[in-house]
């Protein structure tokens, strides 16, 4: 819970605030850009939300903050209604789960509602309001983990929903040793006709991405949009296995068509197929220049 006595001085005067426990994960800034921005090395409220939409987004960001660093001076009367909005629809049957976990440094988790079984992509916090909503949407058949870093409360989701967890064997550690579906090799794996898992070693040795319905690419820590660079990029500073391998893995993605990049860390990106291909090519060129 955010602490008023630790409220950052950079916050605009008013009800909503960020305290000094912020870990600069960027979640609130892209979820509620009219309210939060970056000041120094942490987030702060630069404009108090007045309109209903801005207020709702600010409370959604409060609920999603992985360190509970966002608070309100007055007890929020709209917290329960905001809880009911999760998971947040992105497009078609693809959702943003919210409730980011500090265990994953605030990584974004996603949910796909499918007739053949729903998929949770990386693990959010196991919190009752979200769990209830996921139950209402049909539960979880697969819990797909892009890599070893963003596993958060995977065990609790498995125990509650009986879902099968998926992770590449090269990223399995003590906390994930009982994964039901370990992946192997570097060739694409067709989990279902609409679900293709593509190994992309680089960030970690066992990192994979998930292509859903030839439209949505869930990229974990492999690929994201950079507001600073204004193009798709990879995280050079946080490449823990091999940058050269990650460049090769990025080149693999030129073989596939998709319109959405939905990352664990970083900003999402949406475009037409032609623009997306140009963006991937630009990303690869940039990556080679940073070797």
C-alpha cells in the first residue's frame, strides 16, 4: 500500500500520488498517460485525473502497480468498479490482465479467450478479483511462460485452475522444475492450429515468443516498442545470454505475419503487416549497430 508520508514531492497537488517505493517499471505511464509521467528515475502524477476516463485509467494503474506505489489521499470509492474492468480488452479476444507482479519487475501478462481453451501469457499477481474474472471467462487451459523471469505466481494459478504450464527447458529453474509441458530445441512448436511457439534465444537461452492467430505476437522480453527511439527494439542492457543470438532470433520473425507486438516489458505496438515488417528490419539494423 502506498504511504502518504512517502509521497514524492514531484506529484501534482491532489488526490492521486506516487510514493518513493516506485521501481520505475513504466506500467502506470503507459496505462494512464494523462496522469503519470517520469520525473527523475521514478513515476509521478503530473496531472490529476478529472475526467471519468482519466480517473478510471489512473485507478486501473493503481491496481496494476507491482509495488503498490500509487495511492489516493481519500479512500477511493471507485476501486471495486475498476477491479471489474480487468482483464482489459486489447482487441478481439485478447486481454491485458493488469495486476503486475513485483516478482517479475512489473511485467505485463495477457489472456486469450479461446473455444479450445484459454491461455494466460506470463503470470500476473494471483489476486482474488482477477481470479474471479478469469473464472467467469472460462478459466485457464495453458499458462505459457515466455522465459524464466516473468513466472510470478505461476504455481498458484496452476493449483487453482489446473492449467498446464509451458516453458522452454533451457529456462527451467528450481521454481519451475514441475512444469507440465517443457519445450526443447530451436524449431517452432505448434501448440494448436492458432498457437505457434517460436524459440528466440538471446535475452535468455530458453526465451520463446507466442504467435496467436497470425495476428498477435506475445514477445516477453525479446521485442518491444521504444518511445525514446521511436521504433521496435530489444533490451541490449538486459540481454543475459547472447546479443548476437538475439539478433539471429529477431531475424526469424521476418518469416511471420503479425499486427501486434505485445511485450512483457516495454510498450506494445500495433500496425499493418507491411509497416510491421519494416519495423522489424529497422530493429535488426539498430541491434547490429549496437554490437
